C-alpha cells in the first residue's frame, strides 16, 4: 500500500479556461499538425476568427474582409458592427461569452458555443483584438490567453468593425507553416457561400457572383457533360452536373461551414437526387445515376449539431430546417425544383440519360468480373498476409479515434515487416504490394477487378462503391526514396487518380516521409530527411559522427521505425492543383509523350555540387 499513489483533496484541481484549452487543445481545434494538412490546427485558428466576420456579413454588416499573413502572424479586419466596446476583453477571454446565444442577432450562425476566439487567444503567443464602433475604439493584447495590455476608450475616425491579430504559439504548434493553397481554398469557399462578400488576402481578391455554380466551374476536372444545374430556395442551394471521371464528388456546407466529412445533409442529397432522377425517367438504378456526379449542397439550419468542435460533419437527423427534418426538406426541394428543371430543359435531360445509360452498361459488363474479384479478395485476406489490418476504422462512426485510422501501402516484405512490427495495431494497418503495379493510365475500370493487386487494394480500402465505406482516413504510400520507389508511388497515384479521384481530392492520400540519413555519436542520434538536415546534424554532433544513408525502408529496424510512424510521423498530403486537370497531369506524367517528359526532367534536374561524378 505504501507504494500506491495517494488520492486526496490535494489531487483535485480546477483549471481556468486558458489552462484547459492549452492542456487539451484537441478538444477545441481538433488535431494540431504542422500545416501540411488542411484540417491542421493553425487553419482552424484562422477559421475561428474568420467565422465571426462572416457571421457579421450574413447579418448584413460589412461586405469586405481584409486578411494578411506575414511571417507566421495572421491579421483579420472586418467592417461589421464591431464588438460592443464594454465586452472586448470578455468575448475573447471568458468561456461561454458571446453574441451568438441571442438567436435574434445570429439566427443561423456557424458557431454557437462561445469558444472560438477564446481558443485562438489561449493557443497564441500573441493575440490582439480591436473594436471600432461609432467613433470609439478599444483594444486588448494577450499572451497565451493572459491579458497583458488593455487600452482605454479612444476616439477614432476608422470604420466600424473588428481587428484581430494572432501568432500561433510554437510551444503548441511546433515547426508549423501555412500552405497558401489551403488558405485560398478556405477563402474561396467563404465567397461561394456568401455572394457579394469580398475577401482580400495579401495581394489577392476573392469574390463570387454565382455561388455554388462558381464552385463547381472552378473546381471541376475538365468540362462538364452538360451545363451545371443550379437550384436555390430559402435556406438551401445546390449545384451539380456529371463529369467524365469515375466516382462521386461532393462538397457540402451547413451555415457556411464546409463539412468535409459530409453528414446527414450530404446523405440526404445523395438519396434525393437519385430518387428524383429515377422517378423522372421511370427507371435506372441509383448507383448508375450517381456515377461521375459532381455536386455541391449548402443548407442553413437553426442550432446545427456537429460531431466535433471543428464542425466537419453534421450530426442528428432530427435537426429541422423549414419546419422539416433535413432529409425531408432536401427531398421536397429537389422533387419540385429538379423535376421542373428537367421538364423545362429536355436537351439537358437527354445528355443526362445518355450518361446514366453508359454507366449502367459498364456496370452490367463488370457484374460477373466484380463477383469473381470479391471472392478473390476475401480469399486473399483470409489466406495470406498482404493486409495486416488494424482495429480502428474510419467507417466506424461511433469510434472517437476513427480519424486516426491509417493504411500504409508498402513495397516488398522487408519494408512491410518493419512497419508491421513497429506500428500501432489499433489504428495502423499495412498492405504489402508485390512488385510494381500496372500503369493503368487510359485503361477502363475493368482492370481494377482483373488486376489482383488493384483489386485487393480496392477491397482493403472498401471504396468500390464510393467513399461512404472508406475504412482508413489516411491512405499512406510508403515507398523507398529511390527511383524504383518513386516509380511505384507514381503508379499508385495514377491508380487512385484514374479510378478514385475523390479519395485524393478529399485529402485522404498521403506520402510517408522517412529519413534519408542517420547521424549519431555516442551521446545523440539525429534522423535527417534532407541533405540540409544532414549538414546541420554533422555540424551539431561533429565531423567524426557516424553517418548512415538509408537506401530503403527495409534497412530501417522496427525499433527505429517507431520514431517515424508514431508521434513524429511526417506525412506529405497529395494535393491536386485546381488550375490543372487530372487528365492533363496523367497524360503528361504517365502517357506516351516521352520526349516532352524527357525535356521536362532535363530542364528541372537538380545538380548537387558535392556529387563527384568521376567516382
């Protein structure tokens, strides 16, 4: 008993608001990250501040937001009503304090929990808030949530509004950096959902005239098969068309919040659009109707229930809008608007039906092959070790750790063996490839079922019928950092982009970064991911340090691998530039334009001065 920890009144303590946020930041902003993923904490901080400015615009106050990013600091200036001057300090430093609890002032706001800017304040090494209101201004400055300076009321000639500046705390967000592509996507979405809003980010202006129609036109890969169908009603807006690619691609929003993981509204839209079109033609299956659809849906509801603080998925079916459940509301809207549109636009209806017939024909041709492929995949999973599964899966909606679920796709037994021995068996699975995959560029989906490797990858991910059943949030390509490894990486990316582009577009595909060098002496070991890091390590540990160059993943022992796939894991997300279509990318890198690709490689070849070519 003497060795047991005593449990007395001294063990009980209460944390103030900022201590709790800093101790448990994940409860407030999701995962921390370093800025390489769009849902990393530093982007949530920006969004929490921006949401307040957006809510002002929605309420009819201020049509412009100015945002600046400089050396890690972010500033946001809106031209709304400004925070009531007597509450400037309270609204950014007292939990459960804010104007959004008053439904008269903010009827359908993004956030109603009074936490947003408090979390930003607590997680910033510097935080400043200024309010300009009716010729007066007041400001306050904080450090990690602690008030360090507060001004008296002062006269001002500046326009009404609010100014917030913050610097994410490097004690919390280690080695972070903002990726402009993620910020710009966030700002574009704000503008698509709030027509007439102008966002000025550094030297660039974001503005949308046609809402979700603009979203599809700007983000689609290639031209649509028919003009985008754009329908609007009170508290709802939808836009959709069909593309020439495989899969289903949805963007969904609730009260201006991008629900990247969908939810009840997205599910309701999928069901409704298929049913209305099926009823219009009097035939066809939902799977054929939705094949290749590209769509966006936005709804507004009172007091939405999300599954997490970061609001990436809409929850309960019982939420009402327009006096109906979300499902009934969307269904009734499309029954009227979409049915009317198809009757009034017979030429569009004809193109749409032709596309459905094509999808139906392809599906029926694949029916027998798919059945055989499913049996092969079940047998393979039972009798070999290609897939070492984990216990937590992304499609298990009740599991709190579902977003941690990962699948490493490796090359060869040695690499997969090292990862398997060092992984977290609860959340990390391993799939072992046998040799180089096929270059599937330009081939039909028939190859997915006839090629054993592709069929087993598809079965392991559970994406045959779309991302609804995706078993892993992170699909991680783990190949050697050599020519063969890069080639395998390209072949896998070609497979995903060709047949499951939404898997990439939704940010699920990542590249595992592993160290190229190990530099160590008797006291310390440093793993280096680039030649620059190697030079810095040698300078720190001394020229006589032992330097090892890892030629492949199989050379890294399981004990060492734990450092690279645990808390210190480095993942590079695969991002498709919206200015270049997937077809253009695949044609250039995987097509038969050998001379063009060869010239590109020569022109972009990097020369290392330390390489002695004579040796």
